[in-house]
């Protein structure tokens, strides 16, 4: 099974929507608040060249934003 990490901030509405989507699809993930985990924030920025959230990491593949179609495809979910 893929290691799934969700980089978020507490005030990001898109992060909340993506979290809800993953929970509805019974996808297990680790949530990382990049306002508190500066090491994770640095990793996210280096891997994506972006400082915006949400960022979903599936193993070592990073998806910036809530791109539902790509996420469904990469995780093999029913939409």
C-alpha cells in the first residue's frame, strides 16, 4: 500500500475538503500541518516548487491542490 501524506494548514478550506474526500473514500493518510512542521514544509517546497497547500504525497509523487481526477486515478478509487 502506498504511503500517503497530506500537507495542510489549519485555515485552508481546500485542505479540509481534500481531508473529507479521503476519509469518505476510506483512504488512510498522515496529515502534516506545515505551519508547525517546518522540516515537512521545506520538503514540500523543495519537491513541488510551491508553497501552497494542500499537497498530497503518494509515496514520492506530489500532487499540488485538490485535483480530484488525478487523485482518484493515482489511488485507484471509484469516483
